[in-house]
């Protein structure tokens, strides 16, 4: 292949590659979209379920805190077992939370979203944590036992602005 043909081929290949890349970007490219990097923690109970083993899937686990220090747990719990399960107590850095109704019941195959409008609430009148910090969260289930993980404490703004954080009594 002559040097002129080689240069023409390289130029044509580069132009095609550039045009394909340009088509993928545009004003609506995923990298230009705003998103919240704080989606909460994903936790399984038991910690490492094997394929097909029944377990509880806790998704988006995070604590939302007000400027005054009150906190609310935000999480979705999916019961992938054949038995009814109950969340019976919650602590954050050993500070006990109040569970509306005393416990949260999760039927087999069902999901419960804590901290959403119309859903159950788990809250602290004084969490003792500020937004941006981490806390050790322990959830105690009637059958599955304790699940303890560090979770993020986030401010009641942005995607969490509508989370209801109970005021101090």
C-alpha cells in the first residue's frame, strides 16, 4: 500500500470513529445528567445468601437528618422468604429509634418502604449525628436476627427534601 493510500485510509478511519463517538454524546449524554451519588446502602440478611436461599433484601438504606438533629431511616425491605418477618428494633450508634406501631411487618414476597409517604417510620428525636457522617446501624428482625452495617447520614435536602423527619418532642 502506498504512503498516500495509507494516510488516506488512516484519515478516513479516524473520521468514521470520531463521527460515531460524536453521535453517542450530545446534550442528553448520561455523563451530563445530574444524579445523587448517595443512594444508600444495599444489605442482605443473611449477609451472603447463596443462589436460591431465602433472604431479606434491604435496599437504599440511609438515615436522613434535619438541621436540628432528628433522624429518619429510609429503606426498602423485600422479604424473599416464605415466612412473615418483622423489624422489631433499630439502633444507630446505640441510640434506639422509635418504630411507629412498635414493629414493621413484611409479608412473604412483599416489600415495605420505610420513610416514604404513607409508609412506616423509624425515627430518632436526637440522632446525635450530622449530615455527611457515618453511623453504625443495627436492625433486629424477629426471625433473621441482627443486621449491623455502617450507613451514611445525609441532609434533608435534594432528593431527600421530602422525607418527613419527626420533630423533637
